[in-house]
């Protein structure tokens, strides 16, 4: 199994737009590509940098995860980027410490792209007795795929961006202006096609006797998944419109700004058909290459509760599992005290204090339904008195299976890692508690940020393993993209087919709704729950231009609080629970796309996105 970790080979950068020297650190390119080991080391480094976009290692603000700014989890500590973005939104101006509150690293994208092009342009220099021509072509395919992946991220986050087709020399003209949304999409599609043409279907035994050593590298399926995601986002209302959000909200953009940077300028229903074809191609490839959705009962059926627990848990957690096309891998020997583990691992197997104020918001808790698909009655702010704790236990006993994998809650714990106390009863910061009856009677928040419980996703049956593999592409995504695209294309029968595969796998009753608007909201909920903390919701809501985005990303955030006796986290020790306002998160239409750093805009080449 390939573990993509930091290589000893360092890539240097002037940390300015496209301005990188012809060397990697102090090592000249001819030396790097004089042998297989160093050439592979450069590829591993490019993988690590390339795939961490949007994760705590690579989203520019280090602490916390995107879930804290998408209405899933609370905002964290006051020094966290998530806290600051919740408070003021993304910013194109650095703070007092020189940090930009932007949930992605634009500069790093160009480092990745340059590094990948250097591999493409130089890999043939490696002696053939060390690296076969076949392996060289595979590595070129990986480099094209990594470029496509970063362009996909920039497309979703910023819209149209400069198109770079080689590793520039210092003598080249570096004044590359923004391309249109259409041009950027076309470039992603061309890159993914180049990757597809060069990549293998599987890395298993790719070289005689290597077995699963190289499992986890990009495949043809990943190239197809990049294409499918790009076309899905291209079909959504933010880009697929005859009127940009700058026009809609009467924003004054830069003088050199063009609407084509942020939308197509036309609505075309056929963009959904292109998304349908691309997502079907991913599933077809998967089924032909030992990849599949983990679904015990099978299409047209509904899993039992226990089957749903196991299938969903394996789907989001199993290392190199059949449902995962690509994951961000961190080596098991790395220190457990890194931003990735401290962002996602709540167990006592790691130092988890960084997680302490990122508990489950009641806003998101309400999206989970009971096993029969019905809403669950949770307390709301303004009730006359706290509710008896028995009601909380009853709600957890009947809640859908995915919740029990996703969260550990007071008294009922979680199902993600049964039998390992450090994942359940010994988890710190398990919920928002008070032992003060007067505080409970006043129904104010008991403790900041800890909410109704803590996430345990990605660690299903992990045992004492402290590290995990974050799923970047898993097949459930393509099923949900198909449900969305078919619904918008006007084909509810096929929309229900793919939606119900995900619902049936989750153990929920199948849906029969055919009204487009009502089915759209069912799909929105299903996406939110299925992809909790997988970096979907923040960008999905923006590209859907969801009509209640100001209440989902923005709006009042509330947290369940508990009155308990002593420090015991059992149901017997708890007395009552209630909902309390935590904070208000703001939303502004300029946040549909991220800002470019102002120091880049000041160079007079990049046109800023509207409103900043």
C-alpha cells in the first residue's frame, strides 16, 4: 500500500504567483531525474501537496476543518481559521499575523502544478534500466491527473483561473491572466483525458512481484471522477447561468473583471446531460475494475440497521476499500499530533484538544432522520424548560444508522469503534455539559463549542489506529451526482434510482417523490448526511445557490446542552437537555467564490472576484 508522506526532497518556491526557479531546493533537475528514487520522491511530494487541498494540512489556516464553516460543526477556538471565517467570512486582506482567512491555498496550487509539469517534462531522463518506459508513462499520467485535480479545486473555489501548460522558466512571460469558466473547464477535461490515456486501471502487481505496494495511486477511474465532478459543478446554477452573481447582487467588480470569469453567461440544460454521462462512466469503470458501492442488500432493497452501520462505516473508513477511488494518505508512522489527526480524531489515542470546541451543531443534528425516514423531535431555543434526558436517549435509539457511525454522543456513545473505550466513554469533550441546575433552568449554553457530541467518522473499526485516510473520491458521490443531475434534467425516474441506492444502503425507506423542487431538497439533505465532514457541503450549497444559504452557512447556530451530576458520561448521570444559541454566522453573496489574495491582485494581472 502506498503511503504518501512528506519526502526528504524539498520543493522551493518564491511564494509568488508562478515565480519558481529551475531547481528544486538545492538539487538541480538533472540530478533529480538521474535516478528512479529521486524522481519518485518528487512525485510523492507532489502527491502530498496536491491532494491536501481543503484539508487541515493544506487549507491555509491549519486548525480545524471545513465542517466548521458549513454549519456542520461549531467554529472552534478563537484562533482557528474556521472561527474567524464564521465571524467575518473569507478575506482577501491578511490579518495581523500575515495569514489570509481563505479556506484554500491558491499559492500552493501553482507549486503543485509546476512540480507536476517538471515531472512530465523530465521523467524520460531517468535511465531505462531503473524505470521502464511503461512506468514513466504512468507517472506522466499521475502528474497530469494531479494538475487536473488542483485545477478542479481552483475551478470550484475561484471560477476561471490562469491556464498554465508547462513549467515556466524565469525567462518566460509570467503575466498570465484569468481564463473564463468555460476555458478553465475545457482545460480540466483535457488534462483528465491525458491522465486517463496514460494511467493504469489498477496498480496491483503493476511490476512483477510488487503486489499491493502501489495501491492508492491515481488510476483511470480517478481521471474519470475528476471529469465527472468538474462537469457536475459546471451544470450547477452558480456557473450554469445567463447572469452572474455579480450582476444579480449588483456588485462592483474590478475594472478588468469579466463576468465570464464566474459564469458561462448562458443556461444550458445539456450541461446536466454531460454530467450524467460522465458520472455513469465512473460507475461503469468501477464495476469493471473491482470497485463498487458497499451495499449488502443491493439495489432496490433496504439494508437492515446493522447492515447499514457496517456498509456505510466501511464505505467511509476502509483503507483501500472497494468504494474509495482516491484517498489522502498519511503514513501510520507519522506523529499522531499533526493537523490531520487533531482535526478529525477525537479519541484518547491522540492529543485531541484542538478538537475540543468543534462539536455537533443542533442545526446539523436536525438533518438526521429516524430509521423510518421521519424527522426527529429535538428541543428548540425558547422552550419553557429543559426536556428530561430520557427523550434524548430515545431519539438516539431510533436515529438513522449513519449518525451512529458519524458521532459519539453522551450516554449512548457511538458505533464507529465498538469495544474501544478510548473511542467512546473516555473521549474528552463529549458534549456541552453543566452541573449547575440554575444554568440549566436558564437554558443557556453549558460549554462553548461542544454541542450534542463529537465526530467519529473515518475510524469505523479502526481499533487503536490513530491515523486514517481521508476519502477524496468515493463512489457514493457519483450516485448522488447522478440523482441530482437526472432530477435537474427532468428525469425523476432515474434520479430516484440513484438516490434510492444511497438511501437503501443507509437503511432508510425508498423515496417516490417526483416533483422536481421537492426531490431537489431530498437530494440536498441526503448529500449533507452522506458526506458529512467530507468537504462537500460548503461548496455544494454555494454552487447550488441554495435559497436558504444565508441560514445554513450563515444564520444562528445552536447547540444541545446537558445537565448532569458529577463527571460520568452515562445516561444515568444526566438529568435534562435543551437547545441554546451559540453564535451567529454571517453570509454575504460575495462569498459564493473565494477571494484572491490582495497582493496577487495588486500586481495588476489577476482580476479579483466581485465584492472583495
